[in-house]
C-alpha cells in the first residue's frame, strides 16, 4: 500500500503497461484457468470470509451475501467459460461489392491497462463481476474498491494477492484520494460503478487522456402499478426488491406510482408482507441488513424527519436506531415534489408512493426526471405496458418483477445518459473491455486497383457505375 502511495501508483501502472501484451496474448485456456481460480476462491476457500466481512460491514445476512454477492460473479464466470472461445474468434463481416477482392473481420483485442472503481453496496459482486469481463478480454487491471466497506475490501485484497501478481491484477485499498490519484494515470479503459455525481468526475478525468469509460451509475428507478395488476404479487416482489440489502441497491424500486384507488389495499398488503418477511419486530430479524454507515444513516433519517415535519402520510414504519444504523422499512404516501425523498436517489429502506388517476400522468412524471437505470411495471394490460415502454426511456426494465434483469447475462446491464454510459455482463462486459479492431484483407487484385491514378474516361465510367450500383 505505502509502496504504491509513495510513487503515486505510476510504477505499478508502468509495470502493468509492460505486461499488457503478455496478458493480452494469453490463450482462451489460460484465461479460463484464471477465472476458475477466482471461482474456487469465491465458492470455497473465501466463501465464509466473504460472508463474515459483509456481516461486519452492514449486517448483511449470509443468504443474501451468497445470492447477491457470490452467485452473480460465479454465474458470470460460468457464462464466460461457456462462451469465451467464440467471443475471442475474429468476427467475419460482409464487404461491399465496390471493394471486391477484399474480406473483412472484427478482431476483439484487449483495451490494455484498465481501472475498475467499485461502490460499497454490492462490493464483491460489483468489483469481481467487471474483473471477470476484464480478464476474459485479456487486460491488466488495477482495482479501487470502496472505502465504505473496509471488511469486504480487505477480503478482496487477500483474494487478488493470492491469485495474481500485481503486474496483472492489483487491488488498492484506501480513501477517495487514492481514486483521485489513480484517475490521473493514462488508463486504456475505466470501468466505474457509483453515483452520477462521481461519474462526472471520472469522465472528466478520463477525458484528459481520452480514456474510454463504462459508467454504471444510479438514479431514481420508478415502479408503476396499474389497476389490472395482481396487487399481492406486486407488493411482495416490490418489498423484496426494495428491502433486500436494506434498499441499498442501484436497481431497487426507488418510488412507486400507484393507481389512486389501490392505496388502502396496497398499505394493508405492505404491512402484512413486511411482517411475513421480517417478523413484527424487524430490527431483530436476521434477514434484514443495516445502513452502511452513520453518514448514509443520517441522510435517510433526514428524509423521514422531513416527512414528519411535512405531516406526510407515513403509512408504515418510520422508526430508526442510530446505535446500529437500523431503519425500519418505511412507506410514505404523496410527499411534496420538492422534498429530498422525491428528488434524490433514496438508496435505503424508504418507499415513497405517489398516486395517480390516469396512466398518462405516470409517463409525464417519469419523463420530467433524468432517465432511470431501471423502470418497472406491474400490469396485466398489454396496452398499458406497451404505452409505458414506448413512451419512456431507461437502462433496463422488468414487467411484473424487479431486479431479475441483472441476473441474465444475455442482457446488457447499464443505464442511459444520467444513469450510465456503456454496458456490462456477459458478452457486453467482454466488449466493454475490448477494442473492436476493424480489419480488412485485400487480395492480390481488388476492384479498387482499377481506380488508381492516372484518371481516365474509362475510370470515370467505372466510378459512375459504382455511384449508381454499389
Ligand atoms: P460513489 O459514487 O460515492 O463512490 C463510488 C466509488 O467512487 C468508490 O470507490 C469511491 O471511493 C469513489 N469515489 C468517491 N468520490 C470520488 C471522487 N471524488 N473521485 C474519485 N473517486 C471517488 O458511490 P457509492 O456511494 O459507493 O455507491 C452508490 C451509488 O452507486 C448510487 O448512486 C448507486 O445507484 C450507484 N450504483 C450503480 C450501480 C450500477 O450497476 N449501475 C451499482 C451499484 C451502485
């Protein structure tokens, strides 16, 4: 650590730069072997250490750690293992007749030396997930995990040190200043996961070196419920999506837009499902996480206090306990539009619900805000589902459920504009860490050979024919 700080990481960076061609020329089998070693660490040798670290960081239940931190990385590895051979093959593409005699293909080459900056909310998943793509694509990598989950970062540092030499993959723990120093270096690609605010800082720094970026950002993800929906199923699934990880999930439903006449039934179902999932005494439930630190706890409490001050309708929950950063699952109806709860990304276990009368209102409301990372709708009406999907824009979505879109590696994962730039997962992640080199092979005689100077009437005729027909 000190060794890196003293020379501002440039020594480490330069060693990776020197090593990049060796790593980039590694075979498919060699890359799979590395991914297998990572799989082995996560599934076996470090599994309990990861669970303990996540519990120490914010009391994340073991089962949730297995399901939302370890499993997504294992399945990313499995997917890469099944597909990497074909991803690495040169991709033949057609060639226009005007270029007769030539053949064309896309060669996927590694970007080179990459930086992964990851957040605290799913630290293992969102650090090692991109790492799998970076390794599959043949890059060297420097990782800067979040300072807010030091236990998770510590275990990841141990895993990386055990599996890799630091001229291939290095993990640097530390505060924001470490990220700031790293961002000064001329990386070939930066894969950042975090808030839109910090995403802008990363993009600005990247522009200094014209470094390409993947920005996996956040925002307010809406959930619409119309009057054709199966309300019980909708409430159950929304509660799962919202309160897993205590709401600290980028694609959690941020707020609900609810058909007004469903309010009473929604509230009753909400209370009964919370009790079913987490018991009548949620704070004693071993299935419910805590808020990551006092800073975020204070931010979320200020939302609840603002609701109390406004005399808003807190229909369920509203209690909290600073001694262990506990916030009760909380349901609040119709907060003022300018309240923090309705303007900021919530990233915690508070669910504001805004009621509507006509489905058109939901679209107008969503489109008055930044493009969300995810948009969900609970409905049996094809007309309503199509109307919502055709008249809004978002990074991803799910009809009649939430979060699940993250788990299908065939789907690109990422936002649009304010919620992100570029995509992750499966081939899309491999592509993010690859340069698509455009290649053409010209055979001994090609059509263009007939068009070289000196120009003549005959050549002009050939050009005329080309303009007309090819
Ligand atoms: P954050 O943006 O505060 O921090 C993310 C990373 O950036 C951390 O490693 C941090 O050390 C670093 N960082 C912070 N300030 C920096 C600065 N000034 N310069 C350089 N680096 C800096 O985000 P967070 O609080 O860790 O995570 C929550 C945010 O991440 C939410 O907005 C959430 O929606 C988003 N998120 C997005 C995804 C996704 O896949 N799209 C996944 C998880 C979280």
